[in-house]
C-alpha cells in the first residue's frame, strides 16, 4: 500500500509546491489538494461498503493484491500520509522520509519499518 499511497501523496505535494509559485505570480488559482480531497471522499465512500479493507495488511497472492489496490489503498493511504505530515510538520516528515529511503531504498520493508522511521 505504501508505494501506491506515497505516489499519490507525493504527486499532489509536488503540484502544490509548483502551483504555490504560480499563484504567487498570479498565473494560477489551482489547488492540487482539492483534487486529492475529492479522491479521498471517494475512498471514504468505498470504505463504507461491504468490500472495505484496511489500507495496510498482508497480501497472500496476486489475485488478492489486484482486489485491494483501489481507491481505498491509493487515496485513503495518501490522505493518511498527508495527515502524518500535518501532524509531524513538513520538515520533520521530509527528514523522516529521507532517512527511511536511505535505509530501505533498495529493499523490502514493513509498516513497522516505516512507522519506526517517523
């Protein structure tokens, strides 16, 4: 879940940084997080269905992986990462991510590895 959620999260985060500069110059009024918010709402709606599942958990086979990589995984996971960033602060969260990537960048990790890096 973390790969997909992080990709969703970081795409909106980077867009926000770009659009902040454009807004300051009066070129744009787009807020990338508004798009993320709409996706999060869809994920929360999916999360209320009988097909709901945690964003983190053990995946036993390819068929199960295909079944759970959906709006809950991508969008709710990205929202969770954004909440963690808000809780820790941008700088501390970025530093923690840098340490996590440096330590685990070429290997497999667990949720506990990620949480431990925060």
